[in-house]
C-alpha cells in the first residue's frame, strides 16, 4: 500500500528503537503491519505534561496514526495508543535480551516502507512467547530462520549426504567433507542439521518452544548462522549471541 494514497495513515506497529533528538523529543523506529519499517518524529514526548508520555516504549505494540511524507523518511506522529505494553520485559532480563534480538534483527534486515506482513506476525508471536516466560533459544532460531525464509535467503538444507559433512555458508548448504573447497567452513552435526530443517518447516513458534536444545547444539547453530548472515547479508548480530548467552546460564 502506497503512502501517497493516504497522507494520514493508521496502522498497528511494534516499537523497535528510539533515538533522542533533544531532551524532550525522540525519533522512534516502528515496524508496522502495512508499511514495514518507518520512523516518526515525536516532539515533546518526554515533557512531564505530554499526552504521549508513557504511550510508547521498546517492544510495545501500539495503534499508530501518523502524517505520511511521501518524499521523506521521517514522518510526523499524530496519535499513539499502546495495545500491548509487554510489562514482563521490564522484570525478566532473559526475556528482554531475547526481545532485543528480535527488534535488532528486524531493524537491520528491513528496508524502509517495505511491506512485510509475515515478518510482523513472526515478530509479535515471538515477543508474546518471550513475554509469557518461554525463554527458549529454539524460539530465537525459529524466528531468525523464518525471517531468512521470508526474504528468500534461507539455507538449502534439502540434500542428504553420508556423514561427516560441513555447512558451506557461502552456498548455504551442507556438503560432504571431501567436497568442501572452503577450509573455513565448519563441521555440521547430523542433529543440528535436523534441527535447522525442523525450524524452517515449523509453521508456529509453539512447535519451537517444545524443543529442548543441548548447550553444544545452541552454540553450533549460532556459529553457523553467524557465518551465513555475515556472508549473505553483511550482517553481524551480537544481540543474538548475548541473548543466547543469558538464556543458557
């Protein structure tokens, strides 16, 4: 949907980040259902008598009304009301670390105003499970792989080879060790290959949170995703490493 057709836009949105502009004003980055990632300027929101004080914060889902500027990246907010504040993230630091990874990944991979309805759904489902106390690394892996799949960048894990094999992150697929031409490729265990396939096939996070991963499996999957994302997206995600570190303590 084009912003040109609707200069005043109403949408549901997640708060991904905010940046101070002055002592009382902020730029807020949102992920919306209809327009993907957008940024709004909120003037005076931190003043004691501002009607916007407390109406938005990190990981909130809000109903957002803003003035769309078709030729600019920064839009002006008109109204904002919280739909889901997700208060557990203020007390549960493991859940908050997982939520930070979700927001960080969405912020980094989504271009401005690119429609991504499924990504919005994946993100809200993941945040809701984290907020409910499902502190499971499998949930983060499920979310990341669903994001890659939605972008058309998911690894190709369909082929089977006799073990041992490696994960060739450049081609995004497992290869027999004797066919590997990149010495920096890491060994891929059969158990982790099966888990990665399962994450891609799962339709909902409810299936992911039933899994109980071993610490060595968590670290192995994270290493492979690190190399894959850095090669294909030029993307490093220390937020994932920190979230996983806190979850497995």
